[in-house]
């Protein structure tokens, strides 16, 4: 059975608040654990009212502390926003508290707009040093060497799986060169997916961390007990993308009956391209869609995400998806 996992952004819905978003995330993580999901990842975003996972390491600790067996991690930490030593210390702390359950996925985008990126980085100008920062971070997880001036406490000598995340060829090349697992953001930027996968698998160099290439792909799934209900649920994600493209990110909106009245033809085309990796429908349609996605792209793992307004409907969507994945 192909491992399947959850990507969560701790969505803050209209009419709700961050406290409820965190409660929903923990409830979903416990639900996913019972259903057999492999990982539960949270993503770093900033200055976005509808996403509450900005303090990603803190929220990972909350989720890991409220679950027992599921792996919990970052999908990902945007490394240019942080000093590598601080990330090593944070995830060394998490790995010490929750042994063999913590993952660290790293991205090189800011996870926000330009003004907020400047506020986050302060004395940092860009992501050009990402490869060096990744190497520095990996070094902090190695056993301390005699005379080593700077060490991660905790962190040194701990086994924290490190993934590289990306939506282009850059991280595919780097993860292949460093011998790291690779996760592609196909759930919102699928254009370079096939080329990135091919490059990663072709150029992979075995390392002490990983002997053979391991690629995970993200997939939007909106499932319900009937097809029409699932399509309606998915209008929340479609609206959120349009709002973001309009420069008006806000709280996560409720679904609507007729999405065609919401967007322009150009916006519709843009959303269709961005969300091309999406499976929407009842159990039979979701089974067919996931099977076709696996057959075409041959991932080593699947990371499922669902930006669904109603919490109960979101739980049900992940339940249907789990039933489908377990049967494959």
C-alpha cells in the first residue's frame, strides 16, 4: 500500500477564529491517525488571515503532543526566514520530546508577500544561499566533532528526517545532489512536476540519510458521499485561490452553489491550471482519480490536502480518501 499523508494549513474559516482552527487541526490529526495516515504536516505561511500555521514548529508540538503514533512535521519550514541553527534547535527539541515522529521539510520561498518577507528576514536579502543553509542545517544534526564551536542543543546527533520541498526544478536538483527525500507542491503548482520527478530520480546520489530516491506528491482531494456535494465543497478552495490572485487573501470562505458567477473566464483558467492535481467526487470518483494519478506519476508517497470550510465535511473527506487509499 502506498503511504498516504495529510497536509494541513490550519485554515481559519469565516465566522471562526484561530483558536478554533487549532482545535480543528488537532481533531483532524487524531482522525487521520485513526484512519492510518502516515504523516501530518503543517506549512509555514505569513500575513495570511486564513492560514494559522505561521509559528509552524510551535503548532507541530501541539499536534504531536495530542497524538500518539502519526508522524508530525513541517511541509514546510521556509528556511530563508530562519537561521539554520534555530531550526535545528527547534526540531531537535521536537525530536527529543517526540522520538521517531518528527519530520522537517524545507522550502526556499518566503511563504508570504514581499513586504512581509522583508519584515521576517530583516537583515536577509534573498534565498540565494539556500543550498548552503541546508548543508549547515544538516551539519547541526550530525554528532558533535572535537573542537566544534557551534552546536545545536538539542539537535546534535539526533535523527530528524529532512525533506526538500519545491514547485520547480531547483529543489529537485538539490535534493538529488544531497541524497534527500523530495516533496513536490503539485497541489498548487503542478506545471514542472513531471520534469522535476524525472530529474530527481535520474540524478539522485545515495547518502547516509537515503539510499534510493523517494518522492512524495501532493494532491487536492475533496470527497463527499455524492458527487454534487463534493464539487460544492471544492468551491471553497477555488474561491480562496481567486481571492489570493486578486490580492485579497482573507478567511476561508464557505462553499457556494454556482462558482461560475464568482470568477472571470481568465480567473477560471488560472485556477484550473493551479489546481490541476485535484480529485473531486464521491468514493468511486475519488478512487478512480487517485488511481489514475498514481499510475501516471508513480509517487513513493501521497500527501493529501483539503481546504474544506465545514470541519465535519473535512473529516468525512479525509475518511473517504483513506478508505480509497487503503484499498489500493
